[in-house]
């Protein structure tokens, strides 16, 4: 803990990440919004940071829960793939930024 910080609940619940406050572009607990681009970024980062099939599968399955039903298809396929790293590598090669 930093010197001078009281560590009270009020201190930790202040700032830009207060629960229940809807901020544009942020995922909140109450009204979670995510786009397909966000989900693909999360999956690519899981591959880059962790580099395991289990991490990619876990990240994809978490994103599927938050995505609108109309955008779940590709992320659902990544999460249920036998080799998600290969699928993510293929996706990464064919991304247009």
C-alpha cells in the first residue's frame, strides 16, 4: 500500500473504474458491451501473452458470453477448436487493419 493511503473501501471504489458507472468504450459489469473487434483483440492478446491453447480457449469462451448473439460465430469456433493457436494464427495472417 502506498504511504498515506488509508486503504478504505471508499478509496478503492473511486476513480475511473467505479462499478455501475457507464463509460463509453468500457465494459461494465451491469451492461456489458463488446464488439467483435474487441473479442478478436482479447483472443490475439491471449495468444501473444500466454501462448497456450488453454488460454486462448478460455479467453474466447469468456468473450462469447459478452458478445451479442449475432457476432459470436467466429469466436465460438475459436473456443471450441481442437487447435485454437493455429486458428488464431490463420486469423492473424488474414486480418486487414
